[in-house]
C-alpha cells in the first residue's frame, strides 16, 4: 500500500516548481520595462540622452515613433545602442544654417552645420554668444550618440565650436531619455532648458526644465512643466509680453490641434485653449517680433499678436522641418533646420542598411535637400 501522504507531497513539489519558474509579464513598449525602476536620489548626475530623439513627429522620415525603436538608456547605463539595420529616424538628418533680414525670406548657407543631428533650438545669451542645442547622433564618439549637444558662436554665427554633449543633474530616476531641447534666456541672464523625458513605467512623456549658467551644465528644476493624457513631445516656449507661452503638437500626424499653456514665471503653466491651425503643427521655433510672435514649422510660419490667436502667413520660409530660429541683437534672423542626409538618397548606401538592393520606396522616403 502506498503512503497516504504521497499525493500531497507530489502536489507540493509541483507547486514549488511552478513558483520558481519565470512568470510572463504584460508586453510594454519595445525596449521598455513594465516594472518601474527604483527612484534615484534627486542629486544624481545624468548625462543628457534620448533614444529616438524627437521621435518621428519631428523627423522628416515617415515611420514608427523613433523613441520606441531603441532600448532606453538611463542614469549609469550603457550608451544608447545604434539603431537596427535599415531603421530610419532622426539620425538620418543633417543640420543646415539659413539667414534672413526680415524673418520671412531666408537664404540657406552652403555646407552642413552639424552632420547627423536634428531638432535644433537657438538662443543668444547676455554676452552676445549664440547657443545652438540639438539632438546629436554621431557614430563616433559612441557615447555621444542620441544625446543633447551644444555648439557656440562668439562672432555672430561666422564660426562655431565643435558639438559638445550637455549634462543635466538632478533628474529623478523615474525619468529617462532627456531630449527635445527648447532653450530660453531669462531676465537675469540664466538659461532655462525645456525638454522631454519618458517615464520608466511606460507612461507618456512629459516636459521638464533645467537651469544653467553656461549652457553646458544644467540643474533639473523640480516638478513637471506640462503634461497631457498620452504624453507630450517637442516643447516650444516663448515669452510674449509678460507671459511665457508653451506649445507642442497634440494628436497624430494630420491633426490640426496644438497644446497651449501660459505661465507668469515659466514654471507653473496653466492649460489654455488648444491652438487649431489647418495643416500646421507647432513643431519648430517661435520668436517674439514687433506686434506679437512668429512660429516657424519650417516650410511656413504663423503669426500671433498675443499668443492665443494665430494666422498662417503666406509664402515659404525654410526648406526643412522643425527649425530653431533666433532674432539676433543686430536684428537679423538665424535659423537652423534639418534635411535628409545625402547617404539616404537614391543609389547611395547607408551605414545602418543591410547589404542588398534598396527599394524605390526606401530611396524616395523623406524630405530631399534643395
């Protein structure tokens, strides 16, 4: 006769084995853990980084959201990996420079400003130095791939320093991928950087801010500047009169809706009525001008007398999307915009492409240079 306790012992062994087996977790976004990471100390130092830059919302290359294509890189982690072979994204763009005397008619400057970069932001500090921030995607140095970088000009844009990655300290550990730089100069001469960060728990990205004295080293400010259901990307902040105005696109491609929020101190923004403009997404740069503000999405511009009421202006502005634009102290307008790299055009190989023939659809994707 078998012992009476044999069946319970077998059941106990099976239960123990099942408990030790790894459990399947719900699928999250590609490369994103579904378990929130432990909170880091507020004074941790984070080198600015973003996987996917501004996403395909700001890239002239159509395709899935670029921030879902690369694993997240957070504080103390390895550099963001290079994109998979054949994958298109903001790393396929070069930055170009254009000049204008009136902010309407721009003339592009020959030559590439910064290779493999995207979504620039421009400002001129109290000393007259011009600051250009952008998402940088160099193949070398490897650790600078997909980081916010800065370049400076002390001779009114004639010459520029080599790109250098910025550093943002104090970003809470639950945030990853600082990207989408939007730089403004405060009345006391300090610089405030608005930027996008993803949340480690997979929730939508939000807009944060950081302060700097030198445009290279930043200290993250507490709190969220702006958020919305589903997340927000690509902030643009401009001062019109005594108020700061925040803008970012709302909804998918083809949407006419743009988020708008207003603040008296640049920190606490109150949601205002969305800006509705036909076929105009507020992805780019805004400049205060006589009588109001002008917003550049690249090809076109829109004007507002107060930051609330907007009207698209006639004519074309720039040959590339998502520009950074600044009005210099001498009255001239400087713009930096992106175009598709030459090695993404027909009959030319690309370092991220696998061997083999390229399809006509691949060769003609994206915005071509003038």
